[in-house]
C-alpha cells in the first residue's frame, strides 16, 4: 500500500509539473529558483542517486589566468527535452535532458590571451520567435554573452549561428563603453541576457578598482531577430545638469567632471523580468573605484541600486538606492526576485532584493515603495583626507542575515590558542566600528566583507511557505588605503603576501585587501562562516538558520568537523518541500527540509559545485542538476562535470 501511495503521488507530481520548463537562469524571468516538480520529498530523498554525469572537457587550457579566475557557475536551461548551458571558455552545450547525452556543442572562440579579471559565466538565454514558421531555422534561439564581450545567437536545434543576428550571428559589446585599452580584459559579461518579449537585455562585468575613468556600466537592449541596438541606459548621468523629466529625476545637477569620468556602476548580476508589466529590474554595482569616492562626491545614484526600466524602451520607471556613496564594494550582486507576497490580506507584487550587506529589502515592484520599512541611520564618518561619506545608510526593518556589530578583540577565534592570540592582536590594531566603517590608512575591518552577505548566488522562494532561502557569508575582511607615494613600495615589499592590491588611478590612494585570517589561514572570527537562512516574509522573521558545509577539503583532517564553510552559489527550492544547494568548499551537494532546515541528504561530488542547481521532470522522473567545476578564487576542486540526480526508476 505504501508503494502504491508513492506511485499516486508521483503521478500527481508529473501531471502538475508536466508543462514546466526551466526557461531562464532563475527558473523563469522572475528569478524565484523554485521548481514545481514534487516527486522528491523529505521522505524519499535518501534514495536519490546519480542518474547521469556529463563532462565538458573545459578546464581552461591555454587561458592565461585560468588557475586564478576560472569557475563553472552555469545553471542549465531545460527546454522541451533538452538542456542548454555554457562555460566561461566560450563553449555552449546541448544535452538530452533524460540521459545527459550530448546533442551538439558550439565554440565561440574566446580570446585566450586576455588577462580576464573574471572567468565566469552563469548561463544562456532562450527565445522563441512567435512570428517564425514551425521548424524554421533559428525559430528557437539561444542567446549568450562571452567574457570577451560578445553577444551571440544560436539555433537551439543544432547550435549553428543565426546569421541574421548582428554580424554573422554576433554583436560586439565592447563598442560604445569607453573601452580602456590598457585593461583590455577588464570589460566582460558574466551573466546571461534577460529575455523580455523580443528583446535581449544585457549588462557587463567591470573590474572596478583600477581607477576613476573606467568603462561605462551601460545596460543595453538588442532586438532578438536582427541584433539591432534598441536602447541603452547608463546608471551614471553624463550631463552637468539633469532636467526634471530626465531618466534620473532625483538629480538636480551633478558635477560635470564627475559625470564625464566616473566609470562602472555596472550591472553584472542577472536581471529579472515582469513580463505582464513589461518591466526589467536591474541590480547595479558600485561606481569606480570601490574604496575611495573623493573623486565621485554625492550618493552616486543609480550605482548600488535596484532600478525598474520599461523593457521595450529603456524608460526609467523607478529606482531605489541600497548603499549611498559606496566605499566597501557592496554591489547589488543578486538577481532581484519577483514574488507575489501575501500582506495585510492582499497579494502584493513584490520585489525581494538580497544584498552583500546581509540585508533584505522588499519593495512594491510597481513603484519601488518599501513593503517593509526602510530607515536612514547614521553610520561611522571617520575617513581619510579627501573623502566625504554619506552620513546615513538605508537599513531594512527585516532582520539582517549576518551580524553588523563591530568586530572586537574579544571576538578573536583560532584553531589553536596561539592562533587566537594572533587574531586578537590583529583586530586590536585595526579600525572596527561596525558595518559601513569607511576604509582607513591603518586598515578597516569590513564585516560583512565585499564578498557578502549575499552574492551572485542569490536566493530561492518557497511559495507554499512564504520562505526566502538564502546562502550567506559571514567573513571579516581588511581593507587599507595606501597613499600614492607609498603604493609601489608596499607592493614590492614582500610583506603583504596574499593581499590583493589595486591602483585606483586618478585618486590619492591605492588599496589592498584580504581576508582577516590567522597565521594558520583560518578566519579570525568564529564559525559558521557560511549559512543557509530561511526568512519568513509573511511574519518578517527568521524561520531558521543552519551552518552550511564543513571545513573538509580546506582544513587538515583533525579540523574537518568545523561547520559553516564559505561558499558561492545559490539554493533551489522544490514543491516537494526540499531545498538543494552546493556552493560550499567541501565538495558536497546537500538537501534540506525547507520547513525545518534539517539536512536530509548529502552527496559527495568530484569537484566544487559553485553553481546554483535546477530541477525538472521528464519521462516520469524528477531530476536535480548541478554544475560541479570548482571555483579558482575559493580554491575548490577543479572539474568539468554536469551531474543529474534522481530517484531510482520504478
């Protein structure tokens, strides 16, 4: 009888999810990362097994910075009976969704010789031409961007270029962005284009610490048939005076030099699309450079914001800045999530935005007004000469997902007594006044650090329980400004092994930054450093918070049991009541009971799964699929796997 009941449930699940395709990076344009199939449940997830595995062969061979920058962050799309995904090396693959067998592959011929600041890509976009005859060439298109800044359209059937798109199937995205030739590998695209109607909308990834006058962080829209540029929107206005009816209505005027030279504020995270309202929602990064803003006075809107534009025209609808005058590299790095939220007896069209600060902002997506109050609070003001920070910053009334308090010597932690004492001394010598403490010459503790809080992995939504699931980091970093005349000496001194330096040209200061860590390499604050958190948006409270991952694969064997490892990648929720996530440095894929946070399944992987999983149902089976290729900057195990898990065939 029990087995019969399982079959009945499985059949009901198949009927419910039969028409579901994972058609965009976050599941669909809304970015919810929720899959309707419910065949896999907390009651049977222990039976989950590897159904198939595919290897791309892409390990960065020939790329000059693969050992320092290569990742495999793609989330595949599932369209009909096929899976589609790409790699940072410019390859696109089509697989059979039931068996994992390769159908075709395409090579974009990415330039291997450039010094790419990031070697990441998170997926492809899909578009079906409603005017094309069934079966016509390129009636269904995959559209993707490369790390050498090209937008390419392929026929989804066979992987050939769509010749009517741009020039021989591609558009050069490096034009019109003030490309800084001395940083040729600095202008890239790492997230898939957003598809809105017949328009592909794309941002960019810019290494924004090099100087003031970097590439422009424009968002651009292209016709999906012809590749013609339809509109562009720049988060930084380029005129000395802004008329009242301009795209950025909150500006009265702006310094002409700042308007001309300030770069970046680029939108590198995935976008979200409200197809019914014809809106695209853009999360933006910081203006350049990140850690000194004396040459870009003011709030720097619309950097560090979430902005709503009309998808067809690029017309500005509303914006909400979430960090004023960023001095911490607090990009809005997560895809906005378009949630239908029960509130005060009604269903409200909401936008949920996770942030690097660990805050969660919930806005009405029609007008940008807060659905949970936001208040401006005074923040620390002690700064270096030439800097003028914002006196206040926005704080959400929802509980933060990571601590904002100062790190003190009493917070020091270590693997040994000696290690802990060394951390105590380090903390005592640094400036630490809590979140939004400005960078300093002696060094400032930044917690949460510039990696998050929440980063590009974003969150997932469980509509049955009104739960927001988020992978969050709680790691302290140190940022120090260096007077220009001392920068070269410090860089060459050999005293700062493991620090990242940036020149911040055009300002009086360079910069160095690193993890606040002990002599043994462990963070100087207590674990967990990585958590999976469930936020109940019906109640505005944290439902549960669990350490995510362990120190295995990063620490020596006696210390494998430390819970809560750093990680990159997002969660997936399913209608079966499960949350799946890789992300961690210990090379496992995990499943949690979404209602309780109990870890109910783990699977050892051959490489780090620094990608967001997805799920679908085909041939009567629900599959959970994740890319496991490692993450160079996290130091996880390198690989080239796409792995699918399912219950045993019945």
